[in-house]
C-alpha cells in the first residue's frame, strides 16, 4: 500500500489541491440551493406558483418592494422570493424604504408601506399587503394581461373623480389606474354606456335618475356588463326610484339608516357600521380579513321575491348590536332608539351581489373551478353589486381598514376579471407511528439483533483480514 501511495503521490496531491480549491470557491461564491425533504413539500413553492413562473419564462420580471427598513416581514418574504428565482431565470427584486426613497414612492404612486410593484415588459401590476396567494395571482395577471375600463356616472350629485377633498373619489380613481384600469366619467343621457365600458359605477347620487337613464343601466346589465350602485340614504322624496329599480333585480333597498353600537367601541361612530362578517363563498369577499366601515349606510338585502335567472347573495353583514332606524327625523335630532315595532335588528346586510345565471353560465362556473394556467376563465352574464353607502370609497375613508380591498374586489368581479387562483400551502402533518404486536417484535429484532450482528460480522472480518496481511 505504501509503495502504491509513493508511486502516485503527485496525482493524489493534485486531486487534494483541486478539491480544496473547489471547496474554497463554493464558500466564497453566492450560491443558493434548498432541498425540501418533507413528504408534504411544505417548504417549497406551491405547484400553482411554480407553474405560472414556468409559463412566464422568457419574460423579465422586476419586483419593487416598498417596505420599511426595519420591517421584520422582509426576511421571510425574501426566502419566498429566492424560491421564485429558482423557478424563473430572469426574476429580479429590490427592497425600498418609502420613507428614505420618497421620490421613487411618488413616481409609482405608493402611499402605503408593504406595497409591491410587478413589472414585466410594458405591463405593471401591484399588490398591497403581500401574501403568497397575492403573489401568485399577480404573476397570473402578468401572464394573462387585461385592461379594465371603468365608467363613473356623473350629473346627479355623485362623488367627483377629480375631487381631492374628503368626499371625492380621486384616491379611488388613482387606485384603479394603478391596477391598469382606465377610469373616466360619463353622462348617461348624452354618452349612454360606451361599448368599451366594462363596469358602470353610480357613486352616491343625490337625486333620481330618469327612466331613460335606468333603461341604459338595465341594457348594460343585459349585455353582460357590471353595475356598481353605491346608494346612500336619502331624504324622503329623493331617490324614490332607486328602490323600484333594485326590486327588478330581487334587491330590497331599505328606507332607513343603520345604527351600530359596536363601531363606537372600536373608535368609530354610531352611524358608521362596522362590517366583519363576509360571505366566504363569494369571490368578492372570500379572502376579506379586515373589517370595513360604511359611514351613514342603509340596509341592502335580497328581496323575498327572487326572480328566476338571477343569483342574489348578501356579501357583508353588520354586527348583532346594530339595527336599521326608520325614524329618520328623530335620527337627525339625535333621539333615535331601537323600536321593536318599526326598526330591524341586526345583523344587517349592507351589500348584495346579483349575477345573471343560466345553463351556459353554470358550465362557466364549473370551468372556473377547474381553472389552470393553460386556459383563461370564461365570463358569465351580467353582474351587479348594490351597496347602501358610497362614502366608504371616498378620499376620507378609502384607506380605512379593508375599504380599499373591498372596493377593488367588487370592480374586478364586476369586470369578470376572474384571474384568480386559490393557493393553499400544504401543512406539516403529525403522523404517529402505530405498530401492532408482530411489527413491534420485528422492529425489536431488527434493532437489537440484526443491526448489531451486521457490525459484528463486518468488524470481525476486518480483524481477520488485517491479522493475515500484517
């Protein structure tokens, strides 16, 4: 053996030197590699996320993440982003503190921390309050780009899009534009509903529409467009036609104002209902986690007479401590109190979704459940959402809790923008090992008999060979 080593000493030294240099290079070079050895693959990207990133190969993806410098969420998020880099060769990301880079934040219209800007080519998406599911769906929107066209009706005292005061819709308009939506105002009597318009928003009118204007809204719904009606409580004699229009779609628009004591407990107002109960099976509210606040709202609920071909569902409910006050003059004087005979006890619905259904749309719904990255979802018939308040999307209340998220979800659903996937990370399951008596006996024999015997035989064989060759 010694003669063999001396004969090939130079070769062994070269091999050892090469191995040392390789080890040093591996230590000093940045190299990211992870192996998920769990059976459930809980530390890997979900299959949906990795599949979309695989379909996006060939496109450069840049992420601008606006997080405060000391935010502890950055560390866990960076692990997720590095996993995304492993599945996409041209994936880049950078963190920016909006307080230290105010010019960059203003350039991208970032007003809140924890905002992520996704850029790929000439497409841009954004995500507020990032989650793994949110990232996946942002990648999905990059894969299947789509522009939204939202029309706000004007001419009846509605909130003004360009108004930067508390009651205007300037911030909501900017938010929609940040999500690739084209926003503009229309006058129904003059412009009708443009063909390109996907969603028509009636934001807090102060007086009635004409019969011709209601006919325009009805025609838009029948053509498959989305209607968002934000109808504030009105004085008696004003807005009397809106309940009649809503009744055509099996929606009951209450002539009342919601009073909620729970809102006062969380720092709100009696006339600002707090909503934390959502319909978990509807796309608009299925992922709503934060409460929403509706300043001065009326009850909106499905009517008792549901018309055939319409699916009507309440989306958001107030607390048990709320009621619908019908004595509006007393409410203005501050003398309102719950009356068992005339008032309606909570919980109360403040938003209702209406969808035109048919056999064809049922097939569409089944295809949505089987949605994959290989096919875009199909769209169904007309959609409508009626909310008993329009101020919750105004500049003064948009950033309050989950108001902005609720508004964006409504517009996306009304536009039939169903580019959404449920992403559920597998959980690490505890699976105890339960053995019957025969298997326990086999395990004991293996551990206490077979394994020691193997080492005894190998060790004895080695000693015998060594004694004979020494």
